[in-house]
C-alpha cells in the first residue's frame, strides 16, 4: 500500500495508518474526496468506511476489483492526468500516496488537480524526492538513483526543489512539507533484509528471477538499495499538504 511510518523506530503493521489518518483529519461530512492512484483501494475503502457521510472516488490505470464496494465510493479505470468527468471546483480533498513519482509530466496532473479542487481545498501527497538534483551526484550515486527509480517503476526521481517548483507552478500553495525519511527507515530496512536473503543465495535469486515478472525483479533491487539511499541522506520521503487559495 505504502511505506510504514514508524515514529518509535520499530517496524510494525500498525504504522501503515499514518498516511490515511492524515487525510481523515481533513474530511468533513458532505465532502467529496478523490484518490489518485488508488491501486488495491485499501486507503480509499478505509476512509470511505470511516466517513460514511462523505463521497469518495478513486482513479487508477489498474485498480483492484472490490466486492461490496461502499455506496459512497466510485472507482474509475483511467489515467489520472485527465479528470474530465469531474467538474471544475468540485473536489474538497485530493490525496496521492507514492504514485506521482511514476509520472514523467507531473505538472499535467497538478493542473488537473488545481482545476477540480474547490477554492480552499487541500491535496495531501506522500512521495519520494532526492535531497539534491540528480545531476549534482557522482556517477556511482546516479547509477543507484537510476536503479531505484527503475525498481519502483517510476520516472527518474526528482529533487525536493523540483517537486516544490511543480506545485507552485500549477497554482498550489505549499502549506506543509514534512520529512518522514527517518520514520520509514525501519520499513526500508525490513525490505533490505528480505532482498539480501534472496541476493545472497544464487540459486534462490536465479529461481525467483526466472519465475517473477520483471517488476518483481526490479522491486528486489529497490528493496536492496532503498535503505542505503535513505540512510545516506540522498533520498527523502515527504508529506506535502497543498492548498488551493
């Protein structure tokens, strides 16, 4: 679903609620809430059940098929860079967890978000950013960043400066930007241990690489490198709260 934010420094399954709970705090009865990249719909359904008097919509290229979808929830199978079915100024809250990093044209998405949001509406984003621009790193670090980007099936990860510039360029005010890199390190370490067990056993790696689809293989690479990139203060994990004035 997304990385766990472990505020006590220990990995637990309960830490998975930090992101959706931050969205929940903004929701009022009667609001319309839109999730970009809803995926398996875990966050969308969690919030829809928690707020039965609000209305929810999720957009994803390949959303899961949910049985017994709540009456206050609709799921659309489509690219979220175009939200033509939503009128101007119709959405109270937009949220996107670890999905915008996949977009090569982020401003196209943010312009659509700005269009559909009501004045005073908010967007919450949890995503990755480099501490500095990609071109400022040496060749060794560039290779690591490229492998992690590919491992996450994302576009080349951009810097915090570039991410912030996209928001401002599209008219969104940055109300808050919180660094949660240290808090996701226990989850990254958990993934690194799993990846290491595979990579240190050539027979197991060969078997899994032969059986898994390409994305499964690249995810192992992401798991192996991600902790070191975060621990080295190169990659960061952020929460943005954005506002349409």
